[in-house]
C-alpha cells in the first residue's frame, strides 16, 4: 500500500539564538520561530538583501540570512 502523504527532505535548520523574528511572505506578517526549526531551502529565490527563501515544516515561507542556516548532517 502506498502512502498518499508526500514527504519532504528537510536538510537544514534555523541556527539562531533562542528565537528570531521572520517575515512570512504569504501572510505578509512577522512570525517568531525557534532555533532548530527544520526548513527546505530555495537557494535560487533570494530577496533584494540576499536572504534565501525557505519553507518551514508548518508551511511558513520566510526569508533567512545565509549565516542563520545550518545543514543537518545525518550519521
């Protein structure tokens, strides 16, 4: 039996202090996310300040500074 739920590979996390504010693109509001939030990156999509578009596990579209992104390494 095949699952109809699609799975995504979250390969990066937010690497900030405890919490950080981000601009949520679709709702055009500010949201607060904790460090360690898993994200999918769209490196070809950048804003005028060079921030990279990312999508969180709960579907928020945010722009993230490159230095606030940490790659998940699996052992």
